[in-house]
């Protein structure tokens, strides 16, 4: 019995074209990825070991650096891969041998991967024992204002225009399912204030973060105008509308015998029932 193929959520060809379109001017639209990379570096700072072989998974034009390490960069877009001096490939179709890296980082792309569970399994296999995976992406709760404005603009015939989003609990479950040890998922919110919906659209195009769902009809002029008005209606008194980016971080280790193990069930010296008994004077 053969396994069912993983459904294609995103259009791979459109994704490559959008990334190639964004590549020449991407340097002006890195604020969200820069924030993610800062969070990744903060987590790395808490790790005492060093890393020699690193994979930057979904590298854009570069940006991640680690002194003393050799960094291999991979991006699904040919233009980004060329700018970064890296390899063009997709995150769920990785071309490297198992146990090739000590560290894999990924900032700003995992929310656009068709087979994210498969991509995480591949990443874990590419790590050497006790290797570290650190990922960051926009998750559930992101673009809530844009979502509401588009829903209002297309109230009669709404179309799916914002990607399915992964919440922090699901991110932790995905790490566990992929076989990572000591999995941790956490999230933080970044709020950006826009003078108009056009500014948000410009940022999303510049970050290669526009809609990749197959078969989505283009917005009509009337829908764009209604969405712009709905977006402006949600502005603060100074005329700027806040938009939310929920950043989910994933941390997991390739299993190794040296890692701490959870206590064996039933090995506790005291029982929970005893601990909950009321104390007598």
C-alpha cells in the first residue's frame, strides 16, 4: 500500500517567480527577517557549543552570519540563491547528504513550504547528532487587520487570500513528530503601523510574502478600494493602521545520547497524591 501524496497547498512555480521578482530590491524590505534573525541569534547566544557547518535554509540574499562557521545557503528562488552564492532548492526537497550540518537556521520561509512536516524531518536528518535547528516564521494571528479588511471588501464573494497559519502549539507538535529532541516553540508579536494598505502591500511584495495559494482570482479595482477604506477605518487617531506579525520560533536538537532524558515514568521518589495532601499543624 503506497502512501497518499502530500497535498500541494502553495504553487511552487509562482513562489519561485515571486521570489525572483522580489530579489533585486529585497534589501529595502528585510525588517521582518532581520527581527527573526535577531531572535535566532539571541537563542544561539544561550548555547555553549560551537558550530562549524551551518545551513541557512531559505536564505533570501544572505543576512545570517556566524563567525568561524562555514555557511551553506539555500533558497527556492534562483535570483536569491545567486545573490547569496548558494544553492537553489526547496525546503521539502533538500539535496544534501544526511548528517552534513551542525546547525540549521531558517528565517521567514517555513510558512510557505508545501510539506512542512517532511521539510522538518529532512532538516533533522541533515543534522549531525546533537545538531541544532532554529527556525522562525510568521504564524497564526499575523495580518489580522488585512484579513478583516479583505473579508469586508469581498463580503459577497470572499476568496482565500491569506495563507493557512501555524500556531505555536502546532509548531511544537511538528518538531516532536519530526523526531527532534528537546523541542521548544515560542512566539512574539511585532506590530507595524501603516499609513495605508498600499504600504502593507508594498512590504509584502518586497518580502516575497504575497499569496501563493493556487487559483486565487485577482482583486478587482472595486475590492481594492473597499479594502483600502476598511483598512483606513481601523487607523489610530494619528491616521496609521497597526498590523500584526506573530513570529513563531522553533528550537529542536538532533537526538544524541549525551542529551538529558526525561525521567522514567514511575521513577519519582514522591507521589503527586502525597504532595497534594493537606499538611497538619
